[in-house]
């Protein structure tokens, strides 16, 4: 199956061919680590995690780079407000980001560069831009000279007035042109800074990704990803810096962007009370349910995050894990992912269609009687899960999960009550048997009787 991806550069879905045979370089803009990741931050992580998994299946050599922005004005402000050193803030929030994304089933990237470890590369790139006439220094600032690039704005496709307004930057005396953007800026004594030819300072946001992508993927690479909000100015400015520094026709061959995320039909906002961090949601929902909620909407479409959507995703996973639990008597046979699932994902990551084909596998497994067929279907379902980043735990662990704030009966007590109920049924004391079942149900524990005995799950 040929891989097709929607390229923001061309505004069209195109057949993907790597720049080098069987080798793919993927760069995705990572978090700015000043606070816990919110659910909107998690969407590109999940989207490009599925792409990473698919690319590894289709190509022999894949390098996935996702950066950490650990020097930024938001970080400086957060450290000042908290009265903590910047390193404490960035270390804590980076660890939280890793934990939260792992809980949502995201693989680690091959390389995760930190901006502060690549200042030398940024300074070198800025020097190259100055020498080529694409940047200039003024009053301790170094700025990219936008008029020096004839086709600046090709990615965003905005008129010059819109480019200036969209950048949301103030007019400054040190700028030659209103559209020029900062590559390097001076730092005060209480701000992080590094020595440079232009004085002590720190990099602008855009130059960070240009320098890090070049170091790990080269002057040109295959796929650059991120949220739709990064098209302009961030990715536009990355392209300008990288192409002008390296004198190349492209920075990345394909630019991919996931759509915006809303909550219950409204823009997510702290003022509206609908702002959720991943950490908060993980207290109330399994990480796989959050992940599936995202995958049930095509990545380029706006995602409306709703409580009902998360509930439905949890119920869908319950059905999948029930099918696996009911086939516990057979060992899964290593199996291939159904071609229909591969085809769906190869068509610009059509995860909703891929998930519909996974439902077909679940249905077939539930109906199968022959042990060999059940073992094969079980393996096929697990293979689908692995490709989508789902079904990564045992059914028993899945069904025993409960919200962090839940006050319910513990597992040892449940097991003891199930044993008591089994003895009551043997003694034909059905009143006691029903009472135990009903008491547990009232506490959110559902008993399920089957040929192999009684199992339980949390409702």
C-alpha cells in the first residue's frame, strides 16, 4: 500500500516518497515545559505517535525527533511566579510530560533534544544568516530579514498584512521591517543567557527547531509535524531560517498539522472553566480511553472533546478487552495487522476508518468457536492494538482500574466475596449469592459469570 499524506505546503494529499530510499526523518515540535500539558498539547503527541508506528512498519530506517523547549519567556515567568529556579520548573514539568504521554500510550521519540543543549548550533546558524544577508543585528537583537526571502509566507499563504498581524509582535525600533522576527535577544541579569557575538542573550523560539532538526535530521528531511496553530508564525519562520541558512529549496518535504481541539463545543479556556490538563483527566479516565477519544476523529479535523466522547471510548475499549478476556483459554498466535487497517492508516492516517476495521476483528473473535481461529483472531486484535497504541495491558488490569478519587471496595475484599458467593451458589443459597452481587454492583463492581468461573470489572 502506498502511503499518502496531506501536505500543508501544497494543500493537497500526496503520495509520500522519502528523500532517501527506505529512510524517513520525522520532526515534531514538542512541549514548552513551564506547566503540565493540557489535552490540546497531547493531541499532536498522539497523532504523530501513530504516524511513527506506521512509518516503522513501512520503512526500514525511521528517526523520530521531538524537541523540548526549555528556554522561553513563559518559563521565565513561571519560575518567577513560583519563586523557583528555572531548572527546577523545567525538570519537573518535563518529567510530568513524559509520564502523562506514556500513560496515553505514546512511544518515546528516537531523539528528544533540549533547546538549552543546542545554543552553539543556534548561534552558528544565526551567524550564517547574517553573512548571507538574511539577518542583521541591532541594539543587541538579531532579526531575520523577511524581505530578503522572496517567497516568505509560502506555507501560511497569507497576505503581507495578515502575516504581520498574525505574528502578533509589537513594532520595535530595532526592526527594519515590521515582519522581521527575532533570532537572538538580550538577557537581563536575572534571565537565562549565553555568551554570543551579539552579547549575552538567549535564542528566539523559531531558531531552536531549525538548529535541532538540522543537527539530527540534516539540512532537509522528510516530515515536519505539529499543531495547526504552529503553521504561522512558527513553522513559516523555521522554513525561512533553514532554507536561507542552507540555501535549499525545502526544509521538510511534507508539513503535517493536526486540527484544533475544543471542549464541549467551545474553545478551551481557563476563564470558561473547561481547561483540562492531561494529568487531571488521567485521575478520572484510563489513558487509553483518552487516546482513543482522539483517534476517533481524523487528525486534520477539529476535535470536540466531550465527557460523552470519553465515556464512549471507554466502552469501546471495554468491548475489546472483554473479547480478549473471553479468549484467555487460548494463546494469541502472532498475526499480521489486517490489510484494511493498514490501508486506512496509509490514507493520511484515517484512524476512524482503521478503528472501524478493528471492531470487525473484535466481532469475529467473539463469534469464533474453533480454538485455532480464536488464537489467530486474538493475535490479530493485539497487532491492531499495537499499531494504534491501544490494548497494551492485560484485561484483568484494565477492568480493575478505577478513578483516583474512587472510594470503593478493594481487590482482596472483592475476591473474598466472590469466593463466598461461589460457596453460596453451591449450597443453593441464591439469596446470599444475589445479595453479594447486588452489593458489589452498588459499589461499582460488576460480576460476570462464565465457563471458567466468575470475573469482575469496575463499572
